[in-house]
C-alpha cells in the first residue's frame, strides 16, 4: 500500500525516513507537526549527522554496507522497520525514493510507503521505460537510446549516431547523480565509467542511457 493523503495518517503511526541530512530533517519537522513519532536511520559514518538527533528514535544501519550502501539496503531497512514497529516510510529523495522494489517491499511488509505505487515506479522510475511510454503516447523526446547502454562499444556506436555533445544519465534515480556531459568522443569512455560507478553507488543500479 502507499500513502500520499494526510487523511490516511493518524497519530498512532510511526514514521521512518529512509534518508539523511536536510530532507530527513524537513520530513521529521512535518511529521512532528502531525503528531507522529519519528524514526531516523544512519550509516556509521553519519553517526554525528544532525538528522539522527531530530527524530524521536534513531538506529544505526549495517556497518558493512558502507556510507552509501547502508541507505540502499532494502532487506536491512525493512527488517529494522518491522522490528521497531514502523507503520510509515518516507524515502526522501535519491537513494530508494524511485525504487519500485523498495516500495513493493514496504507493501509486502504491511508498511505504508509515502510515494507512488510500485507499479507507477516500475513504469516511470526507470527513465528508459519512461521514454518508451512517452514515445508510445506520441510525446516528443530528445534523441537517445531505447535501452540502457551495455558497454563502451555500444555507447560509442550510439554516440556517433546521435552526435555530440550528449548527456549520459542514470536510468534509475535522479538529482543529477550518475549524469555526465560528454563534449567530445575521446571523453566518452572515462565519463561513461564515472556515470555508471556513481549510479551504482547512489541508486544500487549502474544502468545508464545516452541522450542528446
């Protein structure tokens, strides 16, 4: 199930924000105004981060996942949420906010995900699929790839076809992460590697596509 309507929320609910920093603090503030009990999560490296002190409860994530991977650990986060009797999860932005598998895991655990339904995220969270839907609806799109780029060779072939400059974009996630502007052909390989690595670290998926 998902929850976007405040009327679905009661003061008996407990809200976990699956994020850190400013966005987590903002959500905690709003939740407190609604009379909700709040739960923060944090990686070991964020143990002194301000957001963990702004919630009613705060719990450290698995150390072995690292400073970014901890916030992408669906199994660990859901297990913790169940253990702490969390009834609502707000993903913030970035990390798992556009991850259909995470929204689905919340649903299966009986936790309300504050955001789109998993089915909507399946369709629109993946920008390649979103481009395909737009084309099907006869909405104009920029020149680009129909599928995620599989390797350097394919990227070069496509890039030569659509032309430079172009942008490499993460297929999952947003916020400018996993994005690189390629001005000339000789920079394509290195920038492709950078974009894929950043997408993997930020969103747990290295898939990228090209767009002009």
